[in-house]
C-alpha cells in the first residue's frame, strides 16, 4: 500500500502560514458582502488568482490582493473566526501544531494598536486551541518594506510576549526590497528574548540572500529557503547549522519561482540532509492548504510514504511545539507508516 496512505491522516506541524492568508475563501466572500466591500474578480469568480512575482509589478498585484483581503477583518469576532477556521482546517489536514505568522502593525489602526491586536490574537489562539485541540503559537513578523525602526518596535513587542504564546520573530514581504542587514538590530532584540529567528529568504532571491539572512539576522529557520538548493556549499552550511527550511511548493509555483511542481527541488534538499517543513504560506491566494503540499510533492516527485513520514517528523523537529506534543506526534507518525 506504500504511496496510498491518506496524507490528511499523517500528523504534521505547520510552520509557514500567514494570518490573513489563512482565511477561507467563502469567509472572505461573506465578510466582504456583509460590509459592502467590492472585491476584485481574481478574488471572486477567477479565484484562486493567477499570480506571478517574477517582477516587482507582479509582487505589487499579489500584495494588493492580500491588503484587500485583510480589509474585510473589521471586528474582534472576525479575527476570532479566522483563527478558529484556520485551526479547523489544519486539524482536518492532520495538523497537530501550528505556528501562525502575523504582523500586528498591519491591523493596528482598526484594532486599537499593536499591543491590543496582539492580545486579541493570543486570546483567539487560546480559544481555538480549546475548541479544536490544535496546539497554536504565534510568530510576530516585521515588514521589510517598512522602516527598520518599525521592526525594532515589533521585536520589542514580540519579546514582551515571549513564553506567553509568541515563539518567534520573522521578516516578511518582498525580499527584493530593503536591505536585510538593516534589520539586524531587531533580530538581536528577539534573540535576547529567546525567540526563534525566522526571516523569509531564498524564494524570490537566491543563495546570496539566504547568506545575508544567516550572517546578518542569525536565522535559525528560514521562511522558504528553497533556493538554497542552487548552492551546494551553502546547503552544506545550512545542514551543518541545523537551520530548517519552510518550503511552500504551491506558493513557489504560483509566484513563478518554479515553472511547475516537479521543478521544486525538494529531493535535492532532502538528499543533502536538510530539515524541511512543508507549509501552505497563503491558502487564500494559492488555493492549497497543508495536506495539499504533501500530496503535490508526493505526486510531483513520486515520494514514498516513508519520505512523507520523514517530512512530517522534521516539521515537529523544526517547531517550538512542547515535548509532549512532539512525542505523541512521532508515535502517531510511526503508526501511520506501520
């Protein structure tokens, strides 16, 4: 039966999921209709949108859709619904642990400030955990298209919540914008607080930017990092340092990083010994959730179930999940494979 086990039943940790990007498409449509928000066709009848970030104009279109989607979140109950539905969807896909990434400054104006919004998100996370059984933690991420001082503010915010639901600090948005080195001070603040350092790198830019994330930001896990495969020496360094890669295959293809799923270099990363955790990135814009990443990689690269189980184990190893969650998941992964 190898290759035919249900990937949705395989226990997984989900380490690369953006906040608004986790929203269900029907929820987006319902909230927009409620408040009379006119959505672009690519978020309605032409969904999921045809995207490419191969150039700056393409990324701008992607970001505009993300901003439109974020605008439908108007009330605390909307936020609560988003977190609960994201948890339900992960559980349906075999999720046992989720680290959801959010930039509070993108929501602060409507929800009373970055601290108030962070409090709201953490309250919603606790509620969703109680209702679904999914363990959830938060990664606070700065936006690299904004001033590095804003990133320091967010790093201090994240540090205040270290050990209280926030486990990491990231840096997101178009990695071709801004100077990565300018965000080093923010990452030093996060590091002193014991937070996991998880900047985006190695998707829209190649190995040179992965090096910048390692050298300047002290990255302990990379958002994407998939293009490390282009530089064997760099990949050896990543493996030796134990830096995990959050690979999001459907996102990579949707944004034009790779032409098709068979081109995503997952086998090369695994052959080199890299720790890889598959993630969905933004299901609202890419149309594929957590189990879909495993299913597409199985089909594209003819992966056997032992390899899928190893990917699932690595997702927990790369996470900040409590030891009891990790141990239970490992037992159940072994049972799935048995």
